[in-house]
C-alpha cells in the first residue's frame, strides 16, 4: 500500500511560492529608442550604450 499523500497542500503551495516567472526587464535603446535588454547590444542599431557599438551581421 502507498500513502495517499506525503506532501500536504500547505507544503506544496509553500514550495511553489518560489516558482513565479518574473517579467523580462527591457530598457529603451539610448541610440534608437527600441526596447532592448540591459547590457546587451541593440538588435536594431548594435549599440550597447552611447560609447560602445558592436558590428552588425550585415556589415563587415
Ligand atoms: Zn538601438
């Protein structure tokens, strides 16, 4: 025979209180204004910040 439950409703719910998904943090690009992830290069213009720019794939 197996026990009906070993984990109570309270214990299960308390454990799952840590599983919430947080929203993705987006900032607007200082160069072109589109939404981008902080500390990452902008997908539109390639700027990380006002001083740093990564080359985009279509230019060599
Ligand atoms: Zn940009």
